[in-house]
């Protein structure tokens, strides 16, 4: 490695023969309102390797600045960046005197930003959120538009999910091993305590980790770096929550070498934007640092943010037309109060110990030890020998009688015979019963007490037909990391690090409420005999509140990863080279002997082990002090997540057949121009993800032939896609122009083409086909014709035009108009296989099936574009020596209704069923949609003491 470094150093050095004459530059940085000096402000001579932090009295000085035109950038968390253009004259000292930094109130936008994706609102018990990462205030107009203006429409930077980014706190990756995504709820409501952040976008280098292809976000909670003081804020909004209060105090480092930070907050809503979505969240944070000596410092950080929120349902067009845009089928009245059946609860405390070791002026070794524990639960209603409590169950809707359904056998009929009379009756009945009927479930769980003449005297609990349960995950995670940074020479920096993570995850079904009943049977009512038993080791159990039932298993996972990175910096060229290695293993341990899978559900599975490598590099060519050309590239392999390793983990130990690591390649090229008045960036990017694996669950009809004929071919199945490729290419544009000292305009654009780039293999598991002789009832459906279909989940084109006015008297207002288009539905892969055309009863193609009609039925739905107008503003005052700040925003001012995502229901899994359903004009199993917020507001009042 030393030889390689020397060769690279020599190769670059020979292109620079003469040094320019040098001089010095100095100044002092202060707060524009308090007039107090600001310490630890990052001062950089742009496009050079010169960087300093201001001293405690706000001063800085560079003694070796090249003569000529230079750009000096001042950056500090919570303040607006300041960029000065200066002319350096050889042999002369340039004193910039006093530099004023103004507090950046746009950072309050982050606290009002609610960006949950469709999968965050689903029933998946992953415990993490797929919202695209890096949703923070960043350096250019594009990043801010992506976070604050497009985030409400679920925009994803470069079309990538948050599992392709790395979120770190004190050098520890917070991405979950289950699905690779960070769980934002673990530190929600701690905005003030987590303001110290560093970002790298795309595959740009990070000092802390190799990172993902979307970028790296590092949050630092070291107590001594916080600006001393107290901040209290009060907020009101009409999004997920209604009210919020936060308070934070930072002591600064005292004479004895101690520093501490404490923060606490509360967020609450009786009902959020959508009906029945209650919200309750608390947050507490503490960070304590002890400076042992000039070289060693210890820091302990702990935070706990218990929170729960009611989910909102995706709805078909039929349901939305019968109700309204805020309709949510998951709640109902109980005792005069709204009760949501689908609650997500997160309680995962985190404790960290950090050791900061300054070996010398050029070398640091920082180590971390983290322990995280707690629970994540997603509640739902379970029922046996009873009708579905879902008010939008297809049999309760008018379309059941008008979509070619035969009401006698519940199957699609061969001829169109709509029952309009019953359809109208169903419409009236649904209008009167749009919500869950909790009282009816309580009554169903109780038997009447009769006297001798048959009069009902009261009710007594009986075997519950309906219960409330939660899919529960109890995780215990231990992480140890260490990062080494050293400046090898004036031009070469080495970053290296390693990390070990151990996870034990207990997953089970927990009974929360018997709903007035006495007990619940731990069986699966869809099966008979042994197959109905959840645990053959303890058959025929009667479970009560607090008991585990249904499924019960552990995951054990270990990861070991390491990286090295060399950064080279010269007058005209900077470049870097980085490499990584990781070893990952997963194992499932079944705690129940499931009756469907007697031989491979109880005990430990085989270990799934993966070894992966990554390489990346980049180059920055400095055309001038203002212009840069930037190139980045990476190639890496990545282990599949736990979620996609065990396709039927609730019931058995099976591992996906021929499972492979993902193969990821990424390239981007940028042109950047920065001057005090005008800033611009144009980036082109290309990403190819190969061999991805994806698992999902759904109820399908008409895909299996069990020998009993067409009417008995329905099943609840798990579907696994393998060899799925994704291709993302596009461009980003960011423009910012300071028209005059008070007026600025910005323009941002994202243009992408995000498609599936292969026809993946489709494997379907049908539990109903399992037996002692057939322990692996997996059916190969061949390939799904997904190539060139669009990836769902994000607008693929977005544009933003904004103008902002900042008055010298510390008030400002900004307006943004945004246009988002090319969002698509999530298609059903099983409907794109050859089985779509096969009649499962006969094994032969449907005679009425034609390619032309199939093309119409399988065309991917494209959502209508959305135009969103946003207004933000703020004002600050000095009152009795204290500073008050007011921030307000109104999003979607025009109250536009738009779809943010959705999915095709996979229930109509063959041509005849889908054709008849769609042809009716009132499909029972139409696409389900998620909708964005209408007009929303956010107001925040902060007090700095």
C-alpha cells in the first residue's frame, strides 16, 4: 500500500512545477444579532486544502495563501454560509476584519418536514423507514428543494431508497440489519440536539465510513462542540402531529473539563391530517463529556424517544369516491372516542460511549461502543370463524355486486350480470358504516346470560372471535467501531475504520386485547388437524393478554466491516481512492414447531454467510477558484438484508434458493460554479443494481390448481423475486443567484429514468401445499416481464423555482413553486408471468386472452403530475437581551389533491379475473393509493437564552 501511495503521489506531483507567491489572510467571525464571537466556525479557502476552525474569540488566520483571486467560505451549523471573493496580493496581509454570520432559520423547515413513504405506513414490521435519507439542509438549492419542497411528494434523490445511504451517529451506522434502512423514529423530536451534522452526497468520500451510493450523514453529539446556551421552542402544525415543545441546554466545556447537553421534547395529536391518526411522542437526550487531558476525552450519549402513531389506509378509487381524501378505514368509535386498530409503536433506547484520542496534531483515533434495545410493534385485528372487521372489505362495497362477481360462490362469473339493486343497497349500507365497529366485536366475543324465561340478563366473556394483537420485534444490538484519521503528508490524508455489529432480534405475535372475550385459540382457522397448530410442542393453547402466539422466532446476525480511504489534495487536482470489506452472517431460530412445517420450523436454520467488497474513487479538477469538474465512481457488492434472506420467516427456517449479494455500480460527473452572487451545479449520474432480492406477501386467486377445480385455487402466498436489476440514470441542476443583498432566486431540477432492468425469477410459496413429505412448497413461476417498467415510489422528474427576500431587520419570506411528474404505481410481478394467461383449472390458456387486451390490462399506471406552491418566512427579535425567532410555512397552498404512491392488488392473478374485474368499470380489486397532504402549515417560536 505504501508503494501504491508513493507512486500516486509522484504521478500527481510531477504535473505541478512552480508554486505561486503566498501571503496571509485573517479576520474575526461574530453572530450578527448578539455581536458575540463564534468559535469552531469552519473557514475554508475554496478549491484548496486550507481549512481552519475559528478560536474561542472567533478569530482565524491563514499564513500561506496563494496570490490571486480566492473564495473564502464560512460555515457553521445553524447559520447561513457566507462566501467572500477576495483578491490576494503577494507579500501583503489581508485583514477581513469582522465577518457577520446570520442564523439560518430555514433549518426549522426540517422540524416541520414529515416525509413518510408508503412502506412506512404499511403493515411490515421492519421497524425502519424507507424515506430517502439526507433530508436535511445542505449546501445547494437542489438539496434543499429535494428535502423541503419535494419531500412531501415522496421524492427520492436519484430514485434511491434510504437503504442505499448510511446514517451514522458518532461514527456508528444506524441502518437496521433487517432491511438496511435507518429507523428515524429512534431519534425523532431531537432536532436541536442533533444539529451537528456532516454530509457526503452520492459516493463522495466520507471521513467516517465507506458509505452507500446515495451518501453519508454523520451526526455528532460530542458535548463540547455544542454552542453554549438554552433554546426552547414551541410548534404547531396539522401534519402527523398538532403540537410540539422542545428544550435544549448546552453548558460548554468548563474549567474542570466537563461539558454536558440535555434536551427533551413532546409531540402530540389527538388526530393528525388523516382521519383517526393519533400521535404521541416523547424524546429525551443527554450527552456528557469529560476531558481527561489534552489527548483523551470520553463522551457518553443516551437518548430515548418512545412514540406511537396511528396509520392511515391506502384506498381504492371506489372507496375515495364514496368517502373523502382524508378517509382512513383503520379506526372506529369506541366509547365516543376514535380508536385506531393499526398503531405503530417504537421504544428503542440507545446508549453510546465514545473515546476521542488525539494522538498528535495530525492524527486522531475515535472509538465508539453502542447498545440499543427495546421494541417495535405494529397492531392489527385478528379474527377466527368471523367476518372481516374491515369496513372496506370487498364484499361490503358496491363493486362486489357490479364487477362480474357471482354473489353465490364469491367468484368472478363468466358473464356480466351486475346486480345494481344490491349495489345501491351496499352503497347506502357502507355510507352508514364507514368505520370499524368496535362494539360489534365486543358483542361477538361475549355470550348472553339468560334467565328461565329467555330474557337476557347480561353478557359474559366467551372465546374471542376478534382480538387486537401486534407484530412485535424486540431487538438487542451491540456495535463497536473505531475510526483512524491521519495526515500522512501535506497533501495526503488517510482515513481507516472498522466496525462489528451483533443483533439478536426476537419476533413474535403478542395479544394486546381480548376485546371483551375470555381467551383466544392459538390456531390457524384456515387449516385442520396438526396443520392448524401454531406450536406442536404446545398444542391447543388458549392465550390471553400478554401471551405470545401465532409465530415466535429469533434472528441472530453479525457483521464485520472495514474500510480504508486515501485523499490527495493539490493546487489543481484533488482525488481519492477507497476500498471496503465486510463479512455478514444471519441465522433464524424457530421457537415454535409450526404445524404446517413440522420438520423445518423449530430450532436453528443454516447460517447464511456473505463476504463483500467495495471500491470507489473520485477526482476534482479545479478549473479556477470558482469552477470545478467532479467525477465519482464506485463498484461494490452488498449482502441481502435479513428480510430478503428468509422468505417465510414467520413459519419456517427456509433460506432463499441460490441467494446472492447485490452487485452495485455507480457513476456521476458534475460541473460546479461558486461565486458570491451566483452558484450553479449540474450533475449527471448512472446507477445499476443487479441481483437484488425482494420478498412480499399477499392473497392471490386463480394461480394454483389443487385438483379440485377453478373455485378452489386461492391462497395466501409469499412471493420472492430474485435476479432483479434496477437502472437509475438522470441529471440534477441547481442554480442560485443573489439579485441584490436582500433578494435571491433559486431554480432546481431533477430528471430521471428509473426502470427495472431485468425480468426477475418469481418463486411463490403456498403454505397450503406444505406437508411432512413436502416441506418446501415453492412453485417456480418463471420470469416476470418487468424489464423497462418504471420503478415506483418517487417522482422521476421534479422542478422548483423559488424567490426569497431577507430584510436587514431580520425578517424574511420565500415562495417556491414546484412541479412533480412521472410517478408510477407499484406493479404486481406475478401478473407479468406466463401463468397470468393459464387457466389453473384446466392447465390451458384462457381462450379469450389476447396480447392486445393483456397489454391494456398490464399497462403500468402513471399518476397525474402535481403542482405545489409553498410559502415560508420568519422573523427574529431581541427582547430584554434574549432572542426570539418565529418561523412559519404553508405547504401546498393551493390544496392540490395528488397521489404519492400505491400498488396493484395482486389478488386478480390471472387474465380472466383481471379482465372481468376491470371491464366492469367498478373493479373490486382496483389499485390502492396513498395521497399526499393537502394544505398544511407549520409554525415555530423559539427562544434563545
